C-alpha cells in the first residue's frame, strides 16, 4: 500500500521525473531515422486533411502545429511538403511558447490553390517556404481597407452602415453593400391584443482593422452595434472577414451579444444582407438551393421549360444546365415578357427536419410553394453566365430556424439576406421559463434545488450578455456553376475543409501536459476500453439526432441526465437539462479527438466549443465574464461560475485552429475572478453567513483552489503561452507558491486571493476542506501542465498529496492528514489523479491502485456495465430511440477522462 509522501521521497522522485522529462525532450529534438507509426505517418511534424482526402473545393485553411520543448526558436522558418516531396507555399506565425522561449505552437496558413492531391503533409523546420505565385495585397486609408487576393478585390469600409462596399472579380462587381440587419419586435407572437411594433436595425461600424496580415492570409475585424433612426444602439457585433491568396471566396464569422430586455426585445430576424448586381437576361438568371446530400433545386428567374410553345431543345437544356441561352424559338422569344419572372425566393429551415422553398413574382403577390425537404445544406446561388454569388450558412439546419432570402432578382440588383435567425419563424424568445415559483429567499431556493436540482434566484436567469457566433461563406463566381460543382460548394459549407496536426505529432510534442496517449488495442483489456470509448462518443452523437439537440441557442450542447420513465432526457427538469460543460464534457471530447484524430469527433467538439464559449457565458453585464451552471435555459442558473466560462475548455480548439474569436474568449477570462467579489459562488450556503464579504471594487476575492483557481490559472497560462507575458507568469507563480504554502495544501480548499498579484493569503487554521467537484472541471489537466512548465516544488508536492490521498484508504488519509476525508464522491473519475501521481513518482503500486479504483466503479460506471442500448419504439415514445438509461453525462465525461488519463499516466498498472 502506498503511504504518504515524505519530503525525501518527494524530492528524489521529482528529480527522477524531471530528468526523465528532460531526457525525453532532448531525444525528441535529435535527428533520428524515420520509422513508421500508427496510421502510416513517419516521424516528423505531420498534418492532414481531417476527412482524409483533399477537398473538392479549394479553400484557404489555418491550423496549429505543436513542437517539443526547446526544439525550435521563434526565428525558425518552416516549409510544407506533401508525401511526394513537393514543397508548397505556406504562411507561418507563432501561436504559443514554452517557458524557455522556444516555440510550442505555430500557426500556418495554406492558400486554396493547392496543387497537391495528397491527404497528408509534413511541416519541415529549417526550410524557407517557397514564395506563392499570388500574394495578398492590402491598402488602407482613413475610410476603407482594400484586400486583393489576386482573384477578387474586397473593399471594407471603416464607418457607416455598410461593412463591405463591394467585391469585384476582374472588372466586374459581383457583390456590394454588405451589411448586418436585425428585425426587432416589442412583444412575442402570441400577444393577445395583436398589436406588435416592429423595427429594423442596421449595423453601425465603430472600428474596422486588419487583425492579421500576411502573404497568404488576411483577417479584417469589424466591430460595432446595430442602430435605428430613433437613436437606439444595441446588440454589439464582431464581424471577421477571412481572405486567402488566390481565393475567390470570403469566410465570414459573425458574433453578436444580446444586451436587450428579454421581456421587450424579441429578435424576429438577424442576418447578413448584400446586393448582387445582375446584368444577364431574366431567362439567364439562375437561382440555386442545395438541399440534403446532393439534392439540388435549380430554376431560373424566367423559366423557359414547360411552356405551351417550345423555345427549342438547346434553349431548354442551356437554362437547365445554367449556361447562356444563345437562341430561342421566335414564337417564344417575342412573347418573353408574357412569361412571369419570379424575383423573390426563400429557403426556410424552420426546424431540424423540414425545409421549404417558395417563390413569388414580387411583393404584393402570392407565394408559390416550390419544393420541400428535410435538411437543407444552407447553400444558395444567384447569378448567370456573366457571374454570380454563391453563399452559405454553416450548420444551417442544425442551428434552425435559418433562412435565405433572394429579393428583386428581376431587377438589376438582387438583395440576398442570410438569416441566422429566420424572420418567417417565431421570434426569438429569451425569457425565463417559469415565474420563480415563489422562491424569493435563499432558503426556498435551496429547497427548490433539492427538488429539481435547479439553482434559481430572481434576476439571475437573464440572457443579458450571452453571445452567438455563426459562420458563413461567400464565393464570387465567373458564371453559374454546374450542378456537381454546386453540390461540392454545399459540402464545403456543411463540412469545411480542416487541416489538423496528426495525433502522433501532437503526442510527441508533449503539449497539454501529457494527458492523453495514442490508442493501444494490443491486449484484450485495452481493446475493450478503446471500444467503450468509441461506443460512448457514438452514443452521444446518436442521441443528439434522435432527441433533437439542435437549434440556434442549443446546437453544440448535450443533455445532462436521462429520464427512463418518459424515455427522454430531462429537458424540462431544472438542473438536469442542458449540460453546460458540467464535469468537463468539453475536455473529454477534445482529449478523445487528440488521441484519435477522428473528423466526426472534431466537429462534435468544435460545435460544443462554439456553443459553451458563447451561449453559456455572460460576455457583458453584471455577471460577465462568468458562465452559467446547467439548466433548462442555458443562462438560467443562478450559479454564475468560472468553472463554466473556463479557458480550459477552449484552449484545445484555439491551439488546433488559431481561431481569432476563440482567442477573444480566452483573453476575456483573464480578470474573471474580479466578478467573484460581487457574485459569490457559495453565497446561499449557511457557512457563508457571518463570513467577511469582499468589496465589489476591492483587490481581493475568495477562490476555491479547484473550480475557481483551476479556471483562472488556465486563462493566465494560456495568455502567458500566447504572449510570454511576465505579469501572467508572475501571477501563476504567486498563486502556486501560496497554495503550496497552505497548512493543508489543496486540502485547505480555497483562500483569499490578491487579484493583482495572484497570491493567496495563508490560512491560519489547519481545517480540511475537500470537495468532489474541485478536480472535476479541468484542475487535473491544468496542474499537469503547470507542473510541466514551472518549477514550484511545494505546489507540486501539494498536488501530488491531493492526488494520492483523495481515493486512499481512510487509514492512509488519517496517517497523512490526522483524520480521514469521510464520504467523497466521483471516485472513479478521481482514479486519474492516482494515475498522475504514479507517473510523476514512477510508482507501479500507485499505477495498479489507479486501475483498481477505476474498475471498482464507485460513483461511475460499474465494472460489469455492458456498453449497449435498447431500442424503444411506439407507443412508448413518439419516435423510436436507442436508450441507455445507465448513461449520464457526468459519469460519461468523468469515466472517459479517467480511461484516457489512466492509459496515459499509468499504462503499466493495467493487467490483461
């Protein structure tokens, strides 16, 4: 049995571990012969197309590459080679640094005109990238920014209601007057008196800057608010436009923050609008919408097919194919003006499983139902043989209600609106879902928490400050694309091309604290665990579809707990509904992706990162920048906490993609602890009565060492890595040293922290304070990284003590602490802490203990649990579902993290 850590044993083991880490770093940086690894990648820094093949539509991509410690200086140059040895132009910039200043992550950009058909590439250090055939050119003045990709030229304005003045391809203007639009009404749709006032807001630019500039990639960031003639300005927005050398497309990232009154401000529509100049004859103006799969709706503004008189086979075929009609039979040509021209078109995805297309000649006339389907791709097109614009909304049906409008296509200037919230659907209703049920005191609220697990408090269930980010893409085309090409464009919207570092490269670099290992199916037991990990992810993917975890404010999240009586997840029961990152669901998915490289896992985790970082966090207002605990409404819980807004959930995606918006979210958390002065997490508990309260503008706040400090340490760590900020490093060191100096280390529970320095006051008593949640929200992951990066022996000793003793027998806890820890929870999930201690101390006995704890299954999945579901059909349910009532998301996340990290830290302890 492993006993407590003596100082001598700790120092000796730490020295051994440090030497081993140092040796590993040195060996990884030495030149070694290439040898095959899993998935056929030789040694080196490899990346690949996530979908294992070159995309059909060339688009520019940006991705991150990790590097072992001390291997490359910031001055290192990099080039890109495909598997045939061909060198490709690539742009590189630093993304993060190791403590010694060497590169930890680099970001890279690849232009869309890649000539290689390879699915994998090697990023080669020490070589200069070849010059691109075409480079981006930027010109700026006080009024505008001009971006020339070599194929298109976009002019972005710095003030006013128009963001994009024009986009030209060659000498032809294909898009103009790009702007944002919001439709607001002052009452919900069911107002009894029927009197609803409506207003239209357009964007008002406050700033437009070039956020990133290079030969292959440029990013323009536009910020402002939506404004009305009555003087009201609300809904802050950030619009990012991405350009790549040689590209004829623009990636658009749209973010808005809700800052209205949810009882009076009902958003009826929010979107992006632009004009498309049209010069082709009406019968050569083509409208396209891509439906599900390769389904395509293709018509013309003025149709030539189905007429009583035949315009000619070639004329009909040309219009159907999207080519210019060169001749029309005389008896039809002279009557063209008698054929109705349809100027207005709408694609509406009102729900996840139904869309409709309709058209009309003009306002004031009836709509015709044109087509319907299940799940539209979100891609449309307007134009003709002389040029046009294809436009798409990513996650179109998943983020319903969504809509695409084309208006006035029979004039010389069509208007296109990409509605992120469809105006033809019910208006957005962000009000809380109940009236408070009389819970007007903390005592009543705690009673309610005991019944429905909902932590309610008046005024806290507000959407003030929640945000939403959406992605769109615009293609400026010389002519109407063929049918197959349109379907390929739609696929580029549905599943955008992603370049990603391969798992072997990420693992060898030693990033993320070594918290994952590559899959190993070499023994029966290991193969079984890998199979169960796969099953669990695929089950949640299936549940998302069967239970409809979709919608503008919901897509990306999963549910918390299941209701086997109703055969559904508890979508309407207090704190059992939306998960909101509870117990590190995000980290589970990202570590699972890092070890597998699966495209479906990446896209699931990406959607979760977008959602949990935006919707579950207050970005302005009294609760900013804290997140909201799990609830029926994503923002409904009165527990506003760092554990939900934590940067730890976002940093994986940031380093894999260099995404600027997620970079904003990470930086937003740097001073988050200041909000805890006024919004005290434990304010309702009896133990808080009589405790000294911090002043809202003071320099101190009380933080728990687990969910609070682990979260803020993750933000400081990320900023230090990104910028080499000494103040951030100093805060980390101060907090680590003062945690290590506490009389009970991590078992002290928390303390009063100086917000400027990061140092905690040293507790004056030796009381033990331990919570099962402390290490359930990213604390193990951030401590693994901090111990890897910063030499603070007492902190390391305190963390190892916590890791060893949490699951230890009562007599061992008593011997080390003077008393046992009592009844704790989440023992199975905490087995990964034991495994981490085993790794650092090189202790095989601890490694075996970790797996024993895991397989005992306390507060987790039982050791004999069969990973399977059963089919439930009508009339027990409305629609058939696959049910695994034994699964809860808390247990799924903690079980998965335990498997992944026990395999990483204590593989030698797994028998069989």
